[in-house]
């Protein structure tokens, strides 16, 4: 039996598994599965940076992947809701759903933060940058 709980810590992983709240609802496994593929992530970031609808042909030109593979990857991203797809004639145009994607990720971040010990907030975030020679700074 799954029971809703307030945001309080439970004693064990077994007890945690029996709880359901916003955090569970925010983890969209289909979205994470779609974003787990490096090629799909590269295609998505390419489309986000373009700032306009792009055809499969245009997107395929930006990577070393076959046209049909790009078409399947874009269709998968559209199925999970991060892209919109519009067919004009024989051409399918894909465009990021900026608000939807940022809203889903922001909602997940907020739900995770709500469970942080000590009342939330991000603790100890380190960003590593590299020089052109590949040395960490």
C-alpha cells in the first residue's frame, strides 16, 4: 500500500518506498530515458540553440548520425513532450517546448529540494572548468 506523506524523513528505504508525494510524480521515467541517450541530448541542445523550428534534414546536418536515426530520435523527444512536431507537406519541423521542458525540470528540482536535510537549498555545488589544454581550474 502506498500512502501520501508530509515532507518528513522516514526511517528506512523500505519505509521511503511505501510513501508517495510530489517527488514521485515529478520523476518521469520516459523523459529521463529519452534524455539518457547522448545523441538525443545533442540534438535537443542543437534545437534549443537554433531558436526556430528545424527540419530533420537541418538537424541531421549538425551531427554525424544517419538521417533516419535522427528522425527516430527527434520523434522520441516529441513523444515525451520536449519537442513539438509539425508536418508541412512531406517535411516534419521540430521545435523545443521551452516552457514545458524548463517547467518539468524546475518542478523536479523544487521537489528534490523540498526533501533536502536542513530545509532545502543547494549545498556544495562545484563547477569545474578546463583550459584549452584540458587542465582543470
